C-alpha cells in the first residue's frame, strides 16, 4: 500500500550547499575563471529562487537580507562573464562566416571583444576587492543559514508559492510570445529559471514526471539564454540600423546573429507551449498524485 504522505526535499541543507559550493569555487584560484564565475552565478540564482519560495514563511526582513546578498554576488560577478561569452560567440561565428569577419577587420568594437585578456597570476587591486567582498557576503550568508530554523515550513504553503511562480511564468511566456522584444524574452527566461530551481524541491511528489518537466524547462532556459547573449552582444556593439551610414559587412553580421536567434526561438516556443500553455494547471503539468504533503 502506498503511503498517503510524502516529504519534500529539505531546503536548509540544499541552500547551505549552494553557499558552500560557491565558496569552494571562489577559492580554487586567485582569480576565478569563466567556468567558476558562471557556476557561482547559477548557484546564486538558485539561492534567490529558494528565498522567493519560502519568503512568506521566513519574514520579509530575512528574505530581503538574504535575497539581497545573493543578488549582490551575482551583480559583482556579472561583468566578469559577459566579455568571455561574447568572445566565444564571435569566435564560433567567425568559423562559420570567415568572409564577413575579414570585411570587418577594422571594426574596433569587434577587435576588443575578440581579444582574450591575459589571466593574471595575482588579482588586480580592484578585482581583489571584489573577491573579498564576495567572500564576505557568502560567509555572512552561510552563518545566517546555520542559525536559521527551517523546521516549521508548511509544505502546502510551499506548493501554493510554486503555483504562484508557475502562473507568473505563464504570464511572462504569453507576454514574450505575443511581443518578442528582447526585454520580454529575458523576463520570461528569468522567471522560468525561478520555477525550475523551485520545482527541484518537489521531485518526491512525482519523481519521473517532475524530472521530465525540469528537463524541458532547462532546455527552454538554455535556448533563451543563448538568445539573450546574442541580444546583449548586439547592444554592446552599439548597432542600430538606420538605412544610412552603416557598414554592409556589419549589417551582414547582425543579420547572421538574428538568424541564430531565430533558430534558438524556433526550438524554444514549441517546448514552452507544452509547459506554459494558457489554461494549464500546475497539478495537471506535474501530475501530483499524493494529496497529503
């Protein structure tokens, strides 16, 4: 006979693990490499999603203090990642379309983005200050988690919060689908990732189905992330088509980038419809069979 209850994944050890893993990654080298920076930022996004899930049960003071700390770490590290992402994108495009890049050989913005910065043996003073700041924030966050009780979290309220997140993502999906501005697509991606990271704690309710939904949402987020990286790179290049005074080679490159974006979206939208289609309920999507949590 199946039990009439199920226990959700415990939040405190997972949240503490995010902080601990971020500290380990930060301490691996005098200056974190691109992979470490990316992984730390993902861990902070996961931690922020957790705080949104439990905000109604921990109090606003606790929520704002912890959420603000995780957001600040991500903000400090964000600029470290962007240049390396743009360089990788451009290098991949250059392999596909070498003639376009030959015609753009004197474009200073492209040259700067394609240059790989030397990894210093020791961090510059400003970088060291950032690293110390991140370390301090993570230490304080870990200390707070250690002495905060998560024993009285109500599982049904957590499920209600997950449902609220799902409804919000559905709204952002419809907004982006009906008005495909980069800002709308970016908002949809951010909220979808919140839902993905929160859903992890509900796997015990229906493991196989939840994991399948997580896989779909991760594919959606990955595609939207690549779309957003391309959108931000166009913005960094300062490109705006006016019909006059633009370089044909630069126009060509931007069209190629737009085609790459179209490719990512063509894969995202069918998946997104299955997960976030209008009128669909969370319980139908996940297939929760056990009512008592």
